[in-house]
């Protein structure tokens, strides 16, 4: 029997919202989130280099060994923080009616809001993105999870519910381009204005191609 084209979307959304640390008991979850909050505070104050595991432990009031039990490295910790940031954004946008007549318009609303966040707290987001650049294999599940979150976020923004494989691939491409532009921004190769211009071009090209495929089909 042929695969239902909505099945993968449903599975993607289920994976995207099984949040890191969700299986912890309440007291453990509170410590887990306190550690993440402390790491974000340190990053906001001093950037990537300011986030040291001992400093995180001291600020959060959690034993250093416990910090390492939850997060084997600072990169792993910051990757989880980035995932949670995007999950928060996904929930916020899911509850809002985005302006725009086309999928392109609505997705660009999300990008512009995200770039505003970068500009508001550049040290924090530079640290979070740098962690994805330097992360090792221990962060692979979280990075995969981040891809699911982004794919779901952009699919919802575009107004996509029941989709074909081509549509899902288009959203995957947009998510990949977004992460690539964030890495370029963190590396100092692109300004936030260039990030928006680059992603706008990518979204335009992806949806133009998608429309041609749909007309041909």
C-alpha cells in the first residue's frame, strides 16, 4: 500500500515536540531547566567563552557532577538551549495568525521575528549557534530534533497540513538554509540584513520550484 503523504508530517511533528528533558521527574526537570537558564544568562553576559561548566554549576546552585550528568559538555548544553528556544518560538507562532497572502510571506514573518531576536541578544544567540558548529556526536539526537522543530515551524507558518513529499522536502530545504545562514552570521560572514536577504531568496526559489512541480503534476 502506498504511504499516506500525511504520515511523515505527523511523525515529524510528534518527534519535533518530544522536548529534551521531558521524561525527567518534576524535581529533576526543575534542576535541568535551572542549568539551562544559568547557561543562557552567562552567554548573554559574555558570549560563548563565558559559558563554563563550573560557572554554570555555581550560578544554578547545582553540583558540577549533576550538570555533567545531564549535559556531557557545554556544547551539548547550549544545543539543548537552542532547541528549547526554537520550541518556544514554534509554540508562539502556532498560536498566532500570521499575516501574509502566501506561504513565502508568512514564513518571512517568522524569519524577521527571529532576526529581531538575534539583534536583541546577539551574545546569547551567537553562543547557541556556535555550539551547533562545535558540537560532537553526543549532540546528534538534539541536532536531529532541532531539524524536526524547524521543519514543523516552517510547515505551520506556510499553512501546510496535508502535504506531498515534494512539499516536505521544500520545508526541509528552508530549515537547512536557515541554520546555514545562522552559522554564517555567528562566524561574522553575514550581517542580520544579509541573513534576511539570503533566506528570502531561498524561500522564493524553493516555493517557485514547488509551484512548477505542482502545476506539472
